[in-house]
C-alpha cells in the first residue's frame, strides 16, 4: 500500500507580488566575411528577462567552404539559452 504525504501551506507565504506583465528584450548582431571559397558569419544575441531579472549573451559562429562547383562544407555552432516562461 502506497502512503501519500501532503504539505499544507499558508497562501500568504507565497509571493503575492507577482506581476503578469513582464517583458523579454533581445537584440542580435552579425558580421559576415567572405573570400573566394570561404564565408564566415560571427554573431551574438543578447537577451534580458524581466521575469527572472537575468541577462544572457549567446555567441554564434558559422563557416562555409566551397569544395567544388556543386559541393560545399558548412559548420555552425553557438551557445543557446532558453528563458523560463
């Protein structure tokens, strides 16, 4: 037989100053460089959440190299965050 436990809390102990209207601000910048066979993109994304008061900076980079007339090698990577809703 499974025994269940419950916690009874006073609602006044919770954060009752919660505001529904919080904003998420973000900006993105990118620099593109290219030569005959190589093209690169450097980017950064900034984000600020009023909900949790945190800022994040996410760098990104991608590169593409032309191996032949119909063949291209591409790589991309970055740091990604997901803001809590």
